[in-house]
C-alpha cells in the first residue's frame, strides 16, 4: 500500500502541473492539446479515487482505535462500518492499480484484429471462428461495434483468415493484449476416434491508423478486382465487386469482398492496409523503446503462445501470468474479463513494484 500511495502522490503533482498548463487560454492552439486533455481527464479520475482511498484509510485507522476502547454494543456497529470501509478500500486499491498503468499512445483508437488459422487444418479454422465469436461478444458487452473488413471462410464454417474492426474509444487499449498464438485442445468434430487434437490460431491486434497520418500514394498501389465467392459474396457472382490491393513498396496484400459495392470493399481494404503500414512505421521508430518496455506479461508478438483453451478440462490458461480459469464456456461467450483483468492487475503490480 505504501508504494501505491507513493505513486498517487506523484500523480497528484503531475495533475497540478497539468492543471496550470490547461488554465492558459493559449493552450487550445497547441497541437498536443487533445492529448493533454485526455491525460488531464485520466489523472483527475486517479486523483479523485486516491483522495477517497486516503479518507477511507484514515477512517479505518480511527475505527480500529475506537474498537479497542468500545463496549460490546458500540463495537458491533463499529465492526460493521469497519468491514464496509475495508471492502471499499480494497476495491479502490484494485481500481487504482489498473488506472496507474501508463496507457499506450494508441489506446483510444479503434482496433483492427486479424485472426489466422494456424497448425491444425480445418480444426484450426473452426477455432479461428470460435475466437472471432468470442471477441464479437466481448466487444458488444463493452459497448463497441464490430465490422468485418475481410474474411476467407471454409466450407465447415471456419475461417482461414478473418480481419475485423472493433470501433469505439478505447477499443485498441482493451484488445491489444490479445496479440499472439492461441492454442486449443479438444476433440475435433471431424475426429472419429475421439482423440484430442491441438490446434492454433494467430491473433494480431493493430491500432487503426488515421488517414491523415499514413500517406498512401496512388502510384504505390496495384488494385485488382475479382468476383466475390463464398459467404458474403454469393449474391454478386456476375460482377467483380471484390478488391485486392497490393502495396508495391512493402509487398503487403490486402483484400475485401464483404460488401456488394466495389467502392466499399476498396475502403475496407484500405483500412487494413493503413493499419499494417502504421504498424511497420511504429516498429521502425520504436524498436529500442519497445525492448525497454517489455513486461512480465509478455511482448504481444505474434509468435508468442499466450493462451491455451482446453475443452476436456473446461480450462483456459494464460501463460503470461500463469493464470488458469476453469470457466472456458463463459470465456468463449464473451466473459473475457476473467483473463484480461488479471493481466491488467499484473502489469499494475509490475509498474508499482510490489509484485507478490
């Protein structure tokens, strides 16, 4: 608790400085004004909760002192108040630990999520579809909208690849911990002998890049059209509504056939391309910084195995924090906070320096 209170004191000092800066009428002309405003609002929330926590801690100390000197009837009332204050203080402590985790500069943006079937053939494609359904339900519970940008479905209802946007303030901040290799252990529907198979799917989460910040020259694009096929494009077989875009300098290829309009498919494909180009630029610019910021919870690289979903044991294990939860069905139904919240708590403990 002492380290947490020490961090709160640092935040309060920064908050006061920021309050002075934002009190200057000329601050609205600064290019970083939106970022300063976001920072101010975030720090104000931390300061308010921190002040409430300090009041509670003072109340708890006074109540504990009074308990030692009270008769039985008064002690009963004091114990009730003490328990309520202790419960609220514990809740505030957990909330503050999460709030103290420094936000990624892109946390406020939409997220572009790409799921690809890995090892395991058709079973891996079905698992990719399960992950897409899980993320869709999780996003809806958090008040976000999901829009499919590109997909390559299989005949059995799986996906070789599906790319979608999670739209809403803070989407990237919530979903960025999902990047990595996800592993499933279960008996596939196509397995007659009942043997448990292990399959994988790869998840990549990118912040959606703003159009003004990613310059794409028309001469750098090779744009091709083709006829849509499969789910999503089956009604437009006669027209070439699907779009494939190749970014010549990088060799990145994106495509979309989700809409019945060639123009709309081009827009969706460009959203994916901008996110990928932004990721490349950020990796080049921040390679050294990212190495310094590696956390105990893992790097989020695509090659890193982050989570295992074991169906026979109804178990989900997150390997970054050695967390095991025996509520696989709930998690697949969108209760992803069961694993996300411990991740955030672990990162907060790393930041404050009081890991258990």
